[in-house]
């Protein structure tokens, strides 16, 4: 069966028209089906597009995008913080933390009782001078020398000898802690004026003892004298020493034994022995001698008490007046009435 070329071309054109009409009809049916069911579409912006849009807004005159939604809390600047939204520290956060640490340290330093604070400060200054000058110069300038004190009027030597604990080390830290602990306890118990008299007497006693036994420094002896007076004030109280529970009066001797064992030399006991002797001189004349009928001559002058312990006296007066006001007033009874 033969087909001519015009007839074949016409048949192809007819079939193409039929296909176009069928496709058009299907598209029409599709749009008619979804024309009354609109669908909502969501578009997400990438971080690059957000940064680009913010840059364009800035270029166009400083317009700002209104921030809100779920991520609005990231842009909240009502509370200042040292961290950014990603959790990293700000550029100035380290400086603020350093300022807070320094302020806390200064607050703790100022909270120390005044005389103990002065003593600890002098220990730090003398230790720093010893580091700067070296061993030989510090011995020549800071050590106790009775000849130079009496004839050269180098009156600072007893005080520097009472404040020098040696170069910084673990032992230095432990002695500084003991000085703070025992000094604060004595100053709190005696008062600042009485504690000042105690320290001056200890420096005087220990200057004589140390000159006799050729001891250039006696800060360790001052600490032992503080501990001895505290331990004699409450001798039977149980305290912890290392892993043992011992009576308080044995603690100075325990510290002396530990220093001797650590140094491996019996000469390390001499500063503790001198401290126990000088501390017992004060304790005997302050607590034992008045009970035997003697006079307590270790009383600070009134001007020192008024100057240094004015707050304590005002507090005691307030407590006495409050106690008197709280007493109930009664009508009383006549004499001879039952």
C-alpha cells in the first residue's frame, strides 16, 4: 500500500494538533482542580543572603531591619554580659573579670583586723626587700645587730628582724598563714590596744633573747609566742594537728618537733623555745600573777584604748544600755514585808 507525500504530511499535522489539544485540556483541568485550593509556600534565607541584605540596607542610608521572632533574644542588649551570643568571651570581658578579682582581694584585705593587717603588710615589704637586696645585703641591713641598734641608732632592726620570714617558699606561706590565724585570734580576744602592747613586749623580749643567742631574725619566735599564749588560755581544748587530735597546750611543742624533723637539726628548735619563753612571760604577768595577789601592769594606756578600741567600747556601752532598758520594772516590796 503506497502513501503519497502530501497525504502523509497531512496525517502528521492532524496527529500533532490532536496531541496539543489533549495537552491543553489536561493543563486546563489541572488548573481548574487547584484553583480553589491555594497552597502556602515557605522560603528560607541563607545567612549569606541575610548579611547581603543588611549590607544593602546600611548602604541605602542606615535603615535597620526590625528584629524579632524566635531569634530576637540573641539581639537583646538589656542585660550586659561578658559573653557573646555564641558563648565566647567579649573583648573587654577579661578586663572586667580582672577588676572584680582585684576588688575582691582588696575587700578581703581590708576586712583583716587592723594590727594583723599592718603586720602582714610589713612581712610582705621586708620579704620583697630581701629579694631585691640579696642574702648578704639583707643580712647587713635587716638583721638584728645590738651594737648598731644601740650605738648607730638603727632602730628599725628589731622590727625588720621580727618581720623577716626568709625567701618565699612553702614554709614562708605556712608561717604567714600562722601569723594571720594566731594574730587575728589574739587581736579579736584582747582588742587592738592590748594586742599592740603584746607585740611590742614580744619584740623587746625576743630582741634581748636573740642577741644573747646570736639569732639575726626572730619572726618564727613571735608566731610561737602567739600560739603559746592562745594555747595557755584554753589548754584542754581539743584541736587537730596533722592526723592527731591533741590538747591545745601541746600544739607549740608539736610545731617545734615538726620543724626539727624537717630540718634534721636540733638547732631548729631554738626559735620555738625562745618564743615559748617570751610568750609565757606575758601570760604569767597578765593572767597568773594577778590571781596570786600581784598587780597587772600589762595594761594598755587609756589613750591607746580610746584611739584603737573606740568601736568596741561603744558596742559594749550599747549592749549594757540595751540590757538595762530590757529589764522589767516592778512595783517592788516594802522592807519587812513577806
